[in-house]
């Protein structure tokens, strides 16, 4: 059983998949930082100084007395919240990753189209008398010795 697992794990597809998952995880972290630290702050500033991570709705007040001003305060007080700002960040992250994957697939498809070789011209034909494969330039079949027309 261990031998079979080693054979399976050593296959090229499994190794390629593992590398893809590792790179994908790292790429996801970069995109999350891009969204949270680079894209959303200017968008929030344009919308009147909104911090998207602090957009939430309190469903049930926790142990905090008075108004809750941030998501961190709500979580510390044990309040039940709907964190739609965090959800918006996740949606933007997803759209960026989906666009990047689309561009990657598009490039791979373009490379595959370029790799397709043009069809090769045939160099042989079948003898009409014995159906053996012969050269296109032959005037006599080497198998049945019939005279061939061009």
C-alpha cells in the first residue's frame, strides 16, 4: 500500500497540482493584502472615509454598554454582527483572483493554439490493384508489379 502511494505521489500530475496549490495559496495572500491594504482604503476615502472592514450590522448587543464603533469592539463585547464590509473585501479579492486566472487560462490556450503544427502532406498512397502502401512517385507497384497511372 505504501509502495502504491509512493508511485501515485511521484506522478507528474500530483507534483504539478501540489505546486499549483502552494502558489495559489501564496497568490491568495497577496491578493488579500492588495485588496485590504491598497485598493479598499482609497475607495473608502472616495466614499467619505469609510473603512470597509468596519461596516457591520449589530444583530444582538453583547456585553458592551453604549454604541459599538468598530468590529473589534463588537467582537470583544461578544455582539452578534453581520460583517458585510469584510464580505465586500472578500468579493473584491475573488474578482481579482478570478480575473488573474482568466488571464492565465487565456494565455495557456493561446500557447496551445500556437503549438498545433500544420497538417503534413502525405508521401504515400494505396495501390489501386493490391491496396498496398506505395510512394506517391511510384510508377509501378513494388508488391504486385502493376503499372500505375499518375
